[in-house]
């Protein structure tokens, strides 16, 4: 398919474990965004990449959260020493243009921290 | 501080009738507004958008209205169909914000046959 894909779809981690979430954006899309969606809430912005450059990481909740997009395509969101409040759905979105408003979302990764 | 608010958590309408979903915002720097639709276990799907230089945009059964003075926008779906049942999110963005979207809390729409 030509859409945004994310893996794994579901992840259960014990508190204190590190996790890595993967996003494959639409091929050729310049912009990539990560969002966090808590239960019953709308998605909240975490970080933004334009190609391989991380231009905005103002939404990352703590220094335990780290994202990268080394070759300007696939991106990984890493959470170190997970805590229960990290439990959420993590959504990745891509856009064709730099800073593009119309973003195409992946299905998300549901993270549960026990 | 919620910059984008959807004050109605849920809405139920009869098939064939009009559905009106509302959204309010506080940041006057927002210059682009979008509506997304979300089914369970799927990511949000783009529906329709509007630039702040317009007050209306129409796409088939979906129309978005923007009232800048009131900082209010609404999504009209007419006629409503059972397949429209989903969670609808309003989102806003500003040119100065690298395109990141600020979402409302969502409204769950149920269209009854």
C-alpha cells in the first residue's frame, strides 16, 4: 500500500523498559510528524522532521523521548525507561510539502506500560 | 490550555438528516483548519480543510464554515449516512508553527439508520 505504515501496532512494556516505534511515511514525503494520543483525547504534537532534520521537538514530554529520521524517510520514536503515563497511541503522519498542513496518518502504535 | 475545543463529546442524528459538528479556537495566529475522521484502530483520515482567507469550503456532502470573528468553525454533513459514524477531530495550524496540527478533543458522531 501507499499509505503511512507503523510498527508494531501494539506494544506492551514493563515499566522501565525501553521501546522503539517505527514509522514508514509515504514515499517522497518531505515532512514527518509524531503525535501522542491519550485515551479520549485528540492527538498532541510531539516532534517534526523536514527530511532528516528535526526542526521542532517542542512537544516531546521529557528527555526520555527521542526521535530520529537519519535518511529522511523511515523514522523511529524511542522512549527510554517507560512509565505508566507513557501509555497512549503514538501516531505518525507525513506530508508532501515542507510544513505541509494536509497530513496523512498511519494507524498508530498502541503502547501499554504495565 | 486547550487552544482548540470541541465542546460536544457526542452527537446522534438520523440517517438523511444534517450533522453539524462545532469547533472553537483561541489562537488568532491559526491560519488553516482541518477536519479529520477516525474509525477505531485506524489513524485519522483527512476530510476537508479551509484557509483563513475563506469562510466556506465545500466537498460533496461535507461543508466547512469558518467564522474568524467568533473563532469558530463547523462541519456540516448532509445528508448523513450510517458510514459517517466515527470520531471527528477539528485541527488548526499556523504558518509559523512548522505545520504542526493542534487538535480538539473529538466528537463522536452516530448516524442511526
